[in-house]
C-alpha cells in the first residue's frame, strides 16, 4: 500500500467518484446531446437549402432553355422578315426600273415624233421656199395669176 502507483490509483478513483458525484458525466453527455441536436438541425437545414438550390438551379435551367428557344425563334423570325423585306425591295426596285424605262421610252418616242415633225416642217418649209423661188422665177404674168387662183381654190376646198 505504500507504493506511489497505489496512491495514484486511489487519487484517480476519488477523482472519478468526485466527478460522478458532481454530475460531470451527465453534463458532458447533455452537452454532447445538445451539440448532436444542433448538428442534426444544421444538417437538416443544409439539406433543405441544398434541395432549394437544386430546385432553383432546375428552374433557371428551364428558364435558360426557354430563353434559348425564344432567341432561336426570334432569330428565325428576323431572318424570315429580312428575306421578305429583301424580296419586297427587289420587287419594288424592279418596278421602279420598269417605270423609269417606260418613262424613258415614252420620252424617246416623243422626242423622235417631235424631231420627225420638225424635220417634216423644215422640209415642207424648204420645199415651199424652193417652189416659190422656182415658180416665182417661171410664173410671172397671167400664168402666175392662174396658178395663184388655182392654189387658192385648192386651199379653200381643203379647209372647207
């Protein structure tokens, strides 16, 4: 009984007895239980947050897919609209060119007719001038009077 190991054992047993008497193991177990409850609650909260995050992620993925489909539809609509506008512009340009061509052809035809008329008028004036010079030189006296009277009666007949 006099060995130091024995007294260490006695002191250790007394210490353990004192701890049990003061209720330290219950307090330790209570604290551990409280900690386990807190950890379980945190795990449950983390699980709920994870599930909510999964739902939000799935919702955003669904919205992203929907936005991509809408964007593709908008692009397809824009391409169709651009093609339609280009076709309309082509038709309008062709119609404009056709109208301008027709107007140019009409102006050319009018100019040709006017030129022909002016040439005929100039030719007629030249012929009248030439005829008057020729006839003026040849037809003097009674033959000139006779031709003048005949021409005057022809003009009156054509005018009436």
